[in-house]
C-alpha cells in the first residue's frame, strides 16, 4: 500500500537521525526538569502530611536532575535548532544546580521555572499562535513535570516507610489528591494543544498525529495505573509491602510519556502559523 504524500513526509522526518537525537536530548531535559522541579514540589507536598513521620523524608534529587538538564540542554544547543533558547536553559540549569549545591532549594526553583518559560517560547504552539501558544505550553508542561517528579519522590519516600504501612498509604494518598488536579489540567491543555497543532483530518494521516495518539494512550494508561494503585491501597497492605506495582508502573508510564512528548517536539506539526510573524520568531529561536 502506498503512503499519502503527507504521511510519506512525516515518515521521512521520523526516520531522520537528527530528529531522534533531538528527541533523546529533550527527553533527558524533561526528565531532569521533572526530577528537579517535581522533586522539590514532592518534598514540599510530603511535608504537609498530617500523620506521624516514622522515618526522615529522603532528600530530593533536585541537584542530580539539574545536572542532567544541564547536560541535555548543552547537547540540544550543540545540535540546534533553537540554539539561543537552549543556551538560556543551560544557564538556568547551571544556576539551579549552583543554588541547590549551596543548599538554597527555594531560590533554585526560579531558574527551573525559567527553563519552563524557555520551553514555552520554543514549543510548537507558540509558532502557531504567538503568546497564547506559550501559555498553553506552560499550563501543559508544568503539570506533566510535577506529576512525574512528585511521584518519583513520593515513591522513594514510600519505600523508606514500607515498614509503616499506615503512614505509607497516607503519603501516597496525599500525592494522589494532588495528581488528580494535575491530571485534569494536563488533559484540558493537551486537548487544546492538539486542536491547535493538528487539524482533525491530519490526525491519522501524519506522523505527528499518530505519535500524538500514542501519547494520549500512554497518559490514559498512567491514569489507569494510578487508579489501580489506589484500589490496592484499600486492601491495607502489610508491613514491608511497599508501594503497589501499579504505582510503580504509573511512574514508568509517565517516563515513557515524557519520551513521546520529546519526540513530538522534534517533529513538525501539520498546522500552519496563524501569521508570518510566527515564522520570524521561529527563525530567531533557531539561531
């Protein structure tokens, strides 16, 4: 069966080594941002637990995440495009790592948020609908990295509390309540972003649209794992059981979601910019 011209063009982009190299580098950037920013948020959330703390909370991997993001953003700057914004991210991650090394996690949040700002300016929605597109990206990326990073942190804390099942269940439920709101915002902004980037007739006929469908399915799977993890908690697992397998699978599914999201950032969406100025902005960010 022969491919349609649009699908053939998308397949060519998917087969490009630069696309995959960019996707891997941006996946590492997203992972670093999630571990750093989400880890700090996860520790803040865990501190709100109202019950007994049977063991000290683990430290967040924020410094490690910032260093990972620093390496990934430097890699992206070397690859191009959007070199100028990638250099901004290099500086932001480096500053966050320095502040975290100096034990100033509160101040370290600001440069991590600067990375989110840079990603919003670089992302596809901004090239389609200037200003509004960046806002859509902010409202989509922040819930994604917080959901993932907070879950990683809470899983680490739950494992350290596995011999205290009542407290462990309370901690995971605390995260689940926050994750429900993040999931709702993620879904709404994801739908809006999809409508902006992919005309309905291109959803099944372009590589970008097909990868977007895969991402949606993975997000749905992560949500199902989250629900299954909560159901497992109702069975009141015994001492030493640790978090549910479903909760661990939720974390793995979110890691894959970040990978697929990174691939989408390296592909060209089928939608066209709403005005020529968007093309000028895109040319600047590719310097």
